[in-house]
């Protein structure tokens, strides 16, 4: 592993449908669009209703999201699993409609290869897999065949973890990277996510936040998602009342540590906070034509 010497230098993230995204010089925002009845923060807002979900996606694109991440199954602890057919029923019409109405990049939040394949055919550019391509053995192959961007997330669920939170990141993510490469996924299509909140204690989440820069040795851009997570809400004197402002603050901390993409519910709050930290980092950059 050669690692990333400067996470703010430009890197091209290659995506499906001949799209790409420059990562590094400017923080990128992935907006969460949960088409579920039971997600921990926004479950039920768009469940089964295509038009409201599409409208919400368009608003988030207008607010400055670079990527819309559409998910049809809640990943919160204790959530009831749904089958593949129901997941597809929820997400596919939304992806198809957004692909026709916006140039914003689209991501499907799924660990199922079948859902990913149909979503990519419908216009998605990215697969965001919370099991790091380790749950469904066909996932990496689907991403490879479509030329999709693939986000490999760390999780501690359903396995024994190492005592050191960063050592466990390497233990899990190195295996995910190897799986992706063996399936033919180019390195230029990979992004890593440390998986805040996924089988991690409050203290582990905060330690991981402060040590995120250590993950650059893996050599890939980082996507981070702390939005409205329990450990963020639990640190606030008024609980959920300030959770989006607190999420923006965590985004600033993680951007300072080199995170390339920040995944959030409230695009506007994080957009402004990230613009400020990018200005403080002193890296002027003009979007390529």
C-alpha cells in the first residue's frame, strides 16, 4: 500500500454511464434519500410514494448535493429486514425518475447484487454497500461489469472485532478491497467508508473520528457518514434539536482529516459548513468544464 500522501489533491472517481467525479480539492456531499418506513431519522417520509421522494431528491440536488443516495432498507440497529423484491419496488422507480430529471449523480444504498444491477441499469452511477462487498458474493462482479463507482463500508456487525478501532478498519477493509479487485473493479472506482455507528460504541465512534486520517494509508478516498447518528445526538444538550448542526460540525472535523465525501440528511447546513472549512484549508479550485 502506497497510501494517499495528500487527500486534498484531485483524484478522478470513475463511475457508471461514463460519468466521473473529482474528489479531493472540494468537499463533496452525498444526500441521503431513504425510501423506507423505518429508517432511524426519516423513516416513513417517502415510503411507497414515488413523487414525494423524487421531489425531495430534486430539492437536495438544488441545495448542492453532488450525489443522491437512494436506499430501500433501513440499516439502523434492530430494523426489520426486507426482501429483495420489496427493496427493488421501493428504489427502482425513484432512481429511474431521477435519472430522467437531473444530472446529479445517483447512488443505490444496497448490499444485494440483484438490486444493484437493476439500479445501475436504471441509471444509478454508484453502489454504496454497507457490508463492503462481503455480504453478497456477486456484488463486486456487478459493480465491475457496470463500471460503477463502489463504496466499500466497514461494519462490525455479525463478527468479532479487533480491540483497536483503526486496526479493525484495516482488517475488514483490506478484505473488501481484495474482493473488489479480484472481481475486476478498478482502484479508480473505489471509495472507502469507515462506517460510523455500525457496531461501534460511542467512544469508538469518537476515537475513529479523531483518527480518520490514519485510513489514508489504504490509498483510497474516504466517504464519511455521521448524520443524525446516535453518538452525535447523545453528545448534545438538547438531543435531536441540534442534530443537523452537530452533523455539520462532525463533517468539518472529518473534512479537516481528509474526508472526500460527506453523507448527510440536511444538505444546506453541511454545504455551508464544508464551504467554510474548504476556504480555511486554502485550496482554491475551479470545477473542470
